[in-house]
C-alpha cells in the first residue's frame, strides 16, 4: 500500500476539488462524517480505508475516510470515521472470534464474508482499488500456534485477492503484538483529541538584542488504559530527557519523514497477555475449583463451592474436573472479590528493574498530578453498560455502584435484564458484571499502582463522536507516508514558481542592461555628432574671417607697393606736388575700403 505514495509519481490535483473534499470532511464532527455514496464515488479527492479488528471474542469492521492531504509538512492526514445518515459510526460486528476457525482455516474468509461484503457495499465501487484493507488479529490469535496463525492468514489473503478488489498486500493481514496494539490505541485517542496539532504559540526570548531562540511547545498527550477479553495495555508519553531503555519503550514518528521532530514521540507501552477480563475470569474459576479439589477429602463425585464471591448471589453453575462435578454458587461480595483477585495479579513476581507494576513488569514513575488517562473497551463497558457511570472515574462512585450491584440477587438481576433495564448489555455481561468491576478495580489500583484518590482517568467509547478504537491509530500510522504525494506536488509548484520568478527577473535584468548599453552607445554617437557639428560651425566662421583679413592685408600691401614708385617718380620728375596729392587721395580711398 505504501508504494502508492511513491513521491516520484506526482499526479495533478484539482485545487477546487481538493477544497471541496476538505470542506465535506470538515463538515462532520471532530471524529466522524457522513458522506453520501454518490459524492464519495464522484469526488476523486476523497479516500477510504478499512480496518478489521479480529479480537478474542469477535471481529469488528471500521471504515475511515479522508480528503487529499493539504500539502503542508506539519499536518497529518485528516482521517475521520465514516458515519451513517443518523450520525452513528459505521461499524459491523461479528461473533465469535477468528480464533474459532483455527481447526478449519479454509473457512476463515467465509467467516469474515459478511464484513467484507458490507465494506464492498458501503464504499463506492470506483474507490475499491484504491481503498487499503487491513485485517489485524489481536490477543485471540496470539494464543494459537504459529502454524495455525499462518494457515488462517494465508487463506484470508488468497481468497480476498480473488473475490474482492480492495488494495491489499500480505503485510496487511497479520497478528499484531500487544505492544503495537497499545501504540495504536495511544495514537487514536491523542489524534481525536487534537494533541498532534502543531499550531501552538511559540515562546520567543531575545538576548543581547540580536540572538533569537524559538522553542515550540506542542500539546501534552494523554495516556491510555485498554482492556479486552484476553489482554490489557497501558501506554503514556515519557520525557525525551528521561533515561529509560528497554522493550517497553517505543519511539516512532507519525510524519511522512522519520526525521520530522514535530511528530516524533517516545512512549512507554506494555501489554499484559492473559490479563484481559475474560481470561482473568477463567483464571478465577480455575483457582476456586483448584482450591476446592485440593481441600476435598472425600471420594464423592460432587463438590460444592457455595462462596463464589465474584458471582451474583444465588447464581449456580456446574463444571467438570477430574471426573467430578463441581457446583459453584455465587455469594456476591464486591470487597471480598476484589481482595481475592489481587492474587491473580502476580504481584510477588521478581522485579528486575524497579519500579514494577503487576507480573514483575517495569513501569516508569507517572506524574499523577498532571498526567491524564483514558480507559477503553472493558473500562468503558464495565462502568457504563450496567453501572451507567461511564466518563470521569471517581473511586467512591465506582465502589458504591459496584457494591450495590454485587449485593443484588441473581433472580432480581435476571428480571431487570428481561425488563431491559440494561439495553446495552447481554446476558453474559450482567452475569460477569460483579467480577469485572472487582477485576478492573484490582487491576487499576493494586496492579498498575494508581493512587486510590486519582481522578484524572476517564472511561470512553465515543470521543468527539468518534468510536475511538486502536484501529484508528492503525490506519493513521499505516497511511503516514501518503501525504508525500501532495507535499511533493506543493514543493514542485513552489519550485516552479520560484524558478519562473527567478528566470523572469533574470530576463528583466538582462533586458535592462542591454537597454542601458544601447542608451550609452547612442549617447556617445549623439555627442560625437554634436561635437562634429559644433566644430564645423566654428571652422566656417574662422575661415570667413581669415579670408577677409587676407583680402584686406593684400589691399594694404598693394597700396604700399603702388605708392613707392609714384613717390620716387615724383621726386625725380620734379612734379612733386601734383603726384603726391593724387597718390595720397588714392591711398586714403583704399585704406577706407580696408
């Protein structure tokens, strides 16, 4: 599936269509949205995803929807759960669990057929090939042998590829470890609560008037407590400065780039396999039966246990062990039951690295004054389905409600059930409610060491109208590389615009320089022409003046030359007076002309 996010393949995204699809998603609640099938089919910017949770007691199908990524590097995909017309999450349930097919693995796909057909009908046909399908099995299949697991998963993959057109790979069908389930649960609740948003205000400090340091404060995250039928998990964020190592510490990134600091997280997460509510009940029954068998001294084929403190008062059931019939009768005593169940937590196990919770498992110190926790699955069902106190957990309210229920007679409880006083609960739930209340209490306070006055725990199922399950965290984590396509396209567009802008600027600069050179060249030519014209005018004036002067000089010269022989002639001829007079007159005339 991740190959679909190949950054080398950049398709064209219609900006108007992208805005429209994002408006459709934003039009829903913070957690879910209803999208008509026609719109989902026609809008190319809307995408679907499927996750099937194959748990120990049953399988559930969830459908998610999201628009094309915005292209902003500090944003995650805007994934929401698909809702129906009434605004309820689109969820399809199936019982029993997939592990019930262990002996007949060829029927595994047939077992899930109703879920797969439901998904095929709900998701627009044109979107099937681009819709990733994930099938993750949890605690139920963890108890099977590796060979049994392999046969089930292979049958599912081969048949789904043949019969359906969803986007699926072999890695999409797997048995996930409890640690990964805990991580997915932690991601889901913090995503729905908006704790991964990076739009917080920066704190800026200025020193020496020059140096500026900016430190971003991202929102604080919440921890999770999750309990299913076979296992339980706890997960919470630990400080990067805290020196903690070990298999309980998980470091991961939710960003498309593993080096994105804003989406890097370091959390403590561990799973307690065999400590789910149903497995714990099995241990409880086996323990009281074992005690009764060891205490029995008769050879009778029948043993009576009439003080089963965790079962409703007056309830009875028969079990067969070692060819003997053991009759168990409920006593209904919450406080006695809670004390009894502490022995199942294995608190005396060796703690190799302190501090430890139950079963000798290391657990770092929790700041209970500031750390919020959300409890899911059995935390919600146990508090809400019958006790009707789901939400904020307070020890006294929980103790009072649990004690009142456990003190009730089985006959009364059956009548309440028949009268539908507990519409959310089935018969098995009303039978085990006393046990599950006591187990939850012992697990939380004696096992995980939560203080009895701790009041920052909230049980939840729907948060912001989103059925918060670990499956949401799984689809978010598995699709974390999909934004690459949109981000690369935005980068390409920005690069093109910058390159285009730089090229335009360069062209303008070159043209300006050429124009400047032309102007300078033209100026030089113009100045040369002006200089030439000026010289020509000055030269003509000088030439005219020189000609007139020469003419006048010649006249003067000619006068002197002409007068000399006349004077000489005058003196010699004796006609001095007459000649001199005429010559003087001629000289004066020429002189005036000059």
